[in-house]
C-alpha cells in the first residue's frame, strides 16, 4: 500500500493505492464515519485492479474545508473527478459505499463516458423513486428510528458541542459489524481521523447538505436511467439501507446485477473477501 496526498484544482486529497500500476484502475470511495481504510482488508483479494482509495473531503486525511457548499454530493463528485484528472485517468472503474455510493452515482450522471463499470454498496439509489417510496412506507412505521443520527448531525453547532473529545466513543458506536466484527485496526484508524481538527463539523456537513441533495436528485435524476454496467452489493442485515430501496432498480439501471451478502451496513469491513470476489467477478465479466 502506498499513501500519498494528491494536489488537485479542488484541494488536496489523501489517496491509498494498492496493486500493480499496470492493472486497470478502480477508484473506491468510502462513506461515513470511515475513511479510505475501509477498503484495506479487501485489497488483498482485488488482485486484478489498481485500487485507488480516496479520502473524501472533510474526512480521512484529506482537506478540512469548512465551506458547507463543498459538501453537496455533486460537488464531492467533482472532487473525485479532480483526483482522477490529477492521476491522469481518463476512464476507470468506480465503486462507492454509503455516502461514497451516492457520490459515485452522481459521477455516473455527470460524466458517464469516463466510467467503465459502476459499483454501489449499501446506499440508496438516487434515481429510483419507486424504491424510495417502498422504503419510506416501511421505515415510517418505526419513525425512521434507525436514521436518528442523520437528524442529530444536521443540527447546527450541536454535534460539535456534544461530541468534541468523545470521538473514541462516537465512532465505535457506529463501527460495529453484524455478521462479523469490524477489525480493530480499522476502528482505530477511523477514530484517529475523526479526531483531526474540524472533522466533527466537516463530517456533519455531509448530512447538513442532504436536503439540497434530495431536492436535486428528485428534480434531475428521478427515473433517469444510468446506462453503465452496474453492480449493486447489499448487506441484507442493514437497518438503514433496507432491501426495499432496491425495488424498481432494474427500471433505472439498464445493465444491472444485484448481489446480496449476509452482513450489515459495513459489509466491506464485515465480509471483505466475499465483497471483493463479487467485484472481481463483475469486473471480469
């Protein structure tokens, strides 16, 4: 593994690189409350790819820009394109988990010609109103109880007041596996990054912009098909991204494969070999 800072037109971003430089590039984008280290235990199995795991703006070891406008997901998508540009990559395979899964979908809408194959792991489908409606019908019966933290993080200044100095409690509370425990080295790395100055704010900004993202998705992307070969991987024990979100997926992805694994939301940490094998098979098809 090689770690480095990539300077781009949009700021500096930390990157972890694995595999032979001659292999086909696979850009991977993590979610919250993690960093690019979430792919670390998968990479020994992704032997046919040059894995480029990027830390999102405001997380990992990337820049901590406090401007909230930079955390709209279409803007975060442009960050990843800028990293690809700095690396000299015109086209690439692309995958994302959690918020990374939303960001890579944004990228697929913004510039689909650059993306050879797309992988979305445990995230809503931003162009799929049928799945949104089906999931909402079920989640509302529980008052969206499993999403409480999203509302908490959206409150101005409150997370900063409550969580400062308690990152080593906050991060492990969420970083728990269901089918298998998340490796302790991964949890330690997520805590380290969350303790970096201003991270409570920048990580919360990902949620504070969600209402604007949802408005844009509804106006621009609902029922707009993605015509890139796509693999959706779902950890079926996830209490937040439930299986109903996938209803209607075949109507908004023209070339789609769905694979389900017996794990929770953090399926990459819980089942690294199984997820990597799904990705390998998809990329080799």
